[in-house]
């Protein structure tokens, strides 16, 4: 009988085991588009990953980083892997963040993450270290020490201890419930929340992903999502390490600029498992030409993950039909549900099996009940996100906290080892979201804020609790309105629907339109068509329609629609439409808000 293999107590032990088992095997391929748009890749073996990250870990340990929060700002994939694993090997808490890149929103987000996490150190590369140090000074955090990953790994001057000795790595002695990293959610820029993901959480969720997607050491895992996103980090970056397989990673900007790069990467590097949000598949449908897709072979892509935002059956149908000639099969789609607060995966289907779909009555759905759509009545197709993976899922009345039976829509509550300890330094939020108790006294649940329904063990996600629009006493799902409006014209792109209150609730639709002329006479007609569609299908008035340029509708880097941010922009007059129809009382609301902001700025200047 063979010797028992010890179960790792933390993810660091697991990573070290993989590095020692497969030093010469390729761990990661970092893909980029060359000058002629041909794909190229830099590779790191497991041995190279280990040497680089352990050297950096020793460097961090010599500087007393154990238990400290270390911000990671990298655009380069190989440098990110080194910094992230270096933090874990050093016993530090990694804090991935979006590189500012000059964008005001990202600069503000990074500044607030630094403040919230009480960051002590920041990892970047030597080419950007000076600019990042200046940024730290400009946002009022000159005390944060900026470290260049590549200098430490290369053994550059200043990377050694006094006397010229190179620091030696030592086992950090981590416990399962020690925090591995802070995963900042895609919520408020001004008030970011960092999810405390422990080593126990990470190990449990990686096992759930493997069991749910049936991945093995022969799987090739990859995608384009950023590493500060839960699917990009736990799914595409860390899952290959868990398996001892190969990861293939594409910068998000390469996908956004040319969506075909994603499909070409899947073909060229033999990706079997990976995906992204529904938006990613939509972008391929809109922007990948027949000429670009000719000759692609997607037959090895057997698990096309679709998650991170609501899954649309029509998108999967259209994608499967459009790319059938490449060998892609409809059954390859793997709709799933998850969130950063549960590390990543909560539920998923069975690879190779078609996802269960149900077309339900829209009117019943408004009353939080699911029944089959009746002939001649408006319906909505729900796609199953599979069964719970490594956790317990309950559907709960968000007010009474009573568990609901199958067929009733309620808030999705989750319990299990993948559920994080809470948000960093947020005791009140944690008591509400991470310490929820059912009406019968059963405790320890995470309140996800998402709405869903169970049918025969399968989970169907219907929407977001905070996004529900209550208009004329009815519960309207914004994604239903958005989906319907986008079908009005082939010129329409992304859409955002929300409500604002001015004596009564008003529906607002912000719709991107592709047009070369700002004063196209068709815009007024298109706006009227939008109003007619909403009125006829949902029996509510869409008195406020803004037709805007492509790129106006705000999304996170992973493609998640930011409806609350769009609502705030609308109320602050920050949306600049090509054409708009706005109800008089809503216009007064926006103008009053603008006057209040002007008075506030004037008062601030006078006080200054």
C-alpha cells in the first residue's frame, strides 16, 4: 500500500507540492497579440514559477511582510503570478487591484483600497515603480512602500540583505483560517469592500470547481478575465495550479480590442475549460466576422463557462449556431453561479449535458412565483445554474428569513467552507451578510443579495435584489426590459434600465446606439420605438429614454453591468446623450441635484 499523501493545510503547501512534482512542465502561457495580430506566448514552467515566487517571498519576509496587506498592481501576467504567489509564500495577504492606467475611476478605486485595507506594501515592476510612487504621494499615501517585483526576482542591487547575503525563504507556518488574499468586489468605487478569502476557503472552492467541472491534470484552463476579478483569479489563474495542469491567459485589453483573439487563443493553445460572462459571448457574436472565424477549431473547448452575470439562453443559442462550423457544441456551455463572497463557484451543471431551461410566465415572476408560460402570454426563459457544489443553498424570504419551497423566488443564501470570513474591517456588514440566521434559528449563512428559485435541485438565478424596479406596484426585472429594448434595432448595443423616484417611480432606459451622426433623424424614431416596446411588453411607461454613444453604459472589467452607477450618473447629469426624451418632473429632479452640487462646490470654495 502506497504512502498516504498529506492533505494540504493551506494553498501554499498545495502550490509547493505542484512545483516539486512537475518542475519541467509548463504551468502558464501568457498570450499576447503581436504587431501582425498573430498570437505569441511567453511560458513559465512550474519550476520557474517556484523559483521566482519563492525568491520574492524571501525578499518580502526579510522586510517583515508576514500578515501585512500587500497591494498588487501589474498589467503583466507573469509578474502578477510571481507577486501573488510570492505574497502567499511569504505569509502576507495579497490584495489584487486594477492597475490605474491613467483612468480617474481606477485611480480613485486604488486609493480607496489602499485606505480600506491599510496597505503597507505595493508590488509593481521597475518600469512603473517611479510613476506608482508618485501616485502614492498624490493620493496621500507616501508611507506605502513600493516594491519592484522584477528587481527582487532578478537579484538586483538593493534586493539583498545587509552584507550582500540573499535572503532565505522559510515556511510561513500558515493555518487554514489565515487570510490568503482580499478580493475587492466590483461595487462602489468610493466605498470598496474586500472579501477575506482564507486558505480553507480557497482549497474548498478549488475542490468544488474540480468536482463540478470534472477537470483533471490534463485540462487546459484559460481565459481573458482580469486577475483582480474572482473568476480571473480563482478560476483561470489558480485552478491550473490546483490541478497541476496548464493555464493559458490573455490580457483583458486584447479581448476587448479584438474578441476573436479569445477564440484564436482557445484554438491555438488547446483550451478545454474556461469562459467568462455572458457579455463575452455577445461581443464575439457582434464583432467576430465570418472571415475571422473561418478555419477556427473550437472542438477541444468542452467546458465553456458562462457566469459572473445573468446567463441568456438566446446568447448561447446564437453562439452555438454561429460557431458550429468551428466544432463548437451547444452542450459545451457550462452555466454556473458564484460570487467573490463564496470565493468563486456556488453552483454548476454537468459538463457535456445541456443546461436545463424553463420558460416562465413574466407576470407570475413579478409576484415571485415561477410557473410555465401560458400560450399568448409574455414569458422569460431562465437558464439553470446547476446544482450546489460543495455548499448548501437555500432560497429565503429576504424579510421574514423563512426558507421558501421550490417554485418560489427569494434571496439566495449559501453556507459552506467556500464562504469567506467576511469583509475586511466591516463588522456591521459582516453581521448582516455573513452571519445570517434563518427564521428557524439555523445560522451561518451568507446573504448573497441575488434572487433565485429552486426546481428539482437546480438553481435558477432571476436577478439582483437591489436592482428590482418597483413601478406602479409591480416588481420589474431590469434585465428583462434591457433584453427587450436591445431587440428594437440592429444598431443597439448595451442597455441599462433603472428607476428614479420623483413623487412616483419612473423607468429610465439608457441605450447605446451605433450611429456616425450625432443628429441622425432616426434617433427620435428609435427613442419612440423603445417607448412603444416597453409600453406594449411590460405595460409601463418608459418616459425617459437616453440614446447614447457606444461605451457609455458602465460595466466592470469582467463585463458586469453597473446599473446603480448608471443611475447615479443620470441623476448627476453625467450622461451625455445623442438624443433624449425625459419627463418634466424627472428633468426637474436632475436639475435640482445639479443646483445642489453647484451650491456645495461654491460653499467649499468660499470656505477654502
